[in-house]
């Protein structure tokens, strides 16, 4: 059965926890989780990919999860980015969990700072809640995979870096956006000097974004000589980046970017997008026109190899997308490359043996080849899986012709 490519302009202007009944798309919904560790109830905002209908149904697929700190500020942008990127085949569809902070200074810090001596950082207890209560709850109730990303901005970035240093296996990828690494006399920067050379970060990814906080005439090199309080945030990040760059043997996949035209608030959106593009840069499938036009080029082999690489990066098996293969198959029929189309449709029936659409498409290929007996056989198989009117009509026409 032919399917169409769909595209949409996705602009998310506001978040509503309870969507209106006539809303065509539910951005997300709120859940309250009772935490024994924190001794209180905590709220999270949850987005299920549009491709899963925005609900918890697990038999449609399973998805990586992004955990976002300061959810009330960052949830909308991350949802918008992931939906846009997945529609553009730049990343898999993903669940987004926005964690709402009740007290940022308590949740997102460890220890105290000389400028805020009355604040007692509860970051270790908060991350214990994330690890032992929140993540297990999401995994038990939503269609998740094992791949997890952690995103934080400012004090949230501090929490991301602390988790990356002290509990790196909790997440697969980490995104630190203009992190407050100055906290507690730059404690995380100092700890990194001893942790980074000894830790094995194989399979882990880190992206660091820094906003422009510099005065005129100052750049990221000269600011490192400064000692003023106003530059301590960027100096702390630069020092951390320098140590990351020194320790290439720990196998960390790492990138940082200085956003000259963005400030502390605005760096969030562009930093989130660039981070996710970097983290999932292995996901995009590149097929050249010359390969599509070449009848001898084995598209099925390219697809199998690509998704093997995707599976290795995500840590679980990812099959070639059914709709993507189906569309390529019909494109090959249009190009009169029937042998290539057949390998693609058969790849789909192998990967999705319960899909009536896959067998219907294969039947169309046999019709195009003039092999009516195989077309009849394949359409019958499709109808055993699902009663598709279009398939039934094609089968009845073939059977009528056979009787003549």
C-alpha cells in the first residue's frame, strides 16, 4: 500500500498540562510521584512521541528518554526539537520527562557556597530520587528503551556535570548548558582533575554549551587570566573543558561550543538543538541520488549496515523504519528498478512479519512484474493479517481475471 511523506511546521508556543478536548496534538501531561527518598510528592511533565499517538501504549514501539531539569522552563523547547528532528529523521522519536524543581538551590546543588551559606545543597538526595524512584517509575509505566539523555541549564548544568563525574552510567548522554560550575569554589572542576584520567567513558557522550558573558575586547582566551566574580562561570566551564580535552584516553565522545551571540537565557534553545544533533549524529541515513539511480547498488545492504550502526550506538536493536523502506520500494518501482524494489519490500516483510501493509506492497511489486500468482498469494497473506479494502479489491480483481 502506498504511503505518503508527511511534513509539518511544528511551532510550540505554550504548554498546557491538560490539553483541550479538541486539541489535535497533546504536548504532554503532568504526573505526581510520591517520593519516599525526598519525603514529598514531586511533579513531572511527560511527553510521548507523536508517532505513538501521545499515549502510553507500549505495543507501538519503545523510545529513548530525555530527562530535563527545570522542566517548567525547558520542557517545551526540548519537546519541539525532538518532534522536529524525528520528523526529519535526525533522531529517533523520544519520550521527554520534564522534572519540576520545588527549590532549585536545594535540588541542584551539593554542599554549600560561601556566597549562599544558608543553602544546604540536597543534590545527592535529589539525584537518588531520580535514579531510584523517577527513572524506574518511567520505565515501568511508559514504552521506554535503555537509552537515556540528561539535560540541564545553569544550576541544572551543574547537576548534569556532577552526575557525569560521579555516576556516569546513569545516563548515556549528558548536556550541560552554561553550567554553574563556580559553585562551592569550583568544586566540580577540581574533582574532574582526578576523576577524568581514571574514568572510562566508553559509549558516553557529553555536550557543553557556553553563553557569551564577556565584556568588549575580551575573548575566551584572555578571560582565563581574569579573577573577577563576573567571569567565574565561563572561566569554570573553560577550565573543565580544558581538562576534558586533555583526557582523550577515557574514550568520552565530547563536544563544546561557545555561543558568541547568545546570553545565559537564550543559549538554552540553540544549545539543546545543537546538543541533540551531536548526540544523534549517527542516526541520519544518507542516500545519494546516484545510489538510487544505480540499479546495481544494493540499497538493502546499505540500510542493514546503517541500522546496525544505529543499534550499536543506542545499545538495542533498531530495525529499518517500515514506512521509510516502503516509500523507497515504491520509488524504485517508479524508476523501473524492480529487483531493487523487491529486496526492499522483502526486507520489510522480514522485519515486520505482522504488518499487512508490507505484504500489500510486495503484492504490488509482483503485479508490476506481471507475476500474478505471487501477487495473489501475497495479497491473501496481507488479508490474513488485516482486512484492508484496497488489498481485497486488488485480490478480487486478480481472482476474477484468473477465472476467465
